[in-house]
C-alpha cells in the first residue's frame, strides 16, 4: 500500500529522527531521536502508534511515578503583549 500525505497528497516520504515535544497539563517532555516518516513536500510528520505510546509512557513515568529524566532544561517563558 502506498502512503499519501493527508495534507498535500504527496506520495514521497523520508525516514527521519526528530525532536518531539510532548505537552500535557502544562507539563512538557522533549524527546530526541524519535523516528518518523516525513512528507518530502510539506514536511508533515507521521509516527507509528507504538512510538507515540512509548513517549506517553515515558511522560507518565516521569510526571506520575517519579522516574528521573535523562536531563532537564530551564526554558524562559513570556506572555505576548500587543504593541
């Protein structure tokens, strides 16, 4: 079966490893080297279900059961103010 991009209809994809940002309840988990298929035309990314389930499990292990993350970063936060 040929894959078709749901956004642009392109049929050409590239296997990539990307940085994935998971957000839930104002908490974030940044995961490096996540495998995906990326549309060569529009850049839309497609993930296998088992990959997303693993990310969700890692998030839950860290935020709900206290698993230690590999590393942590501090991120500045600003509110947008119209000029």
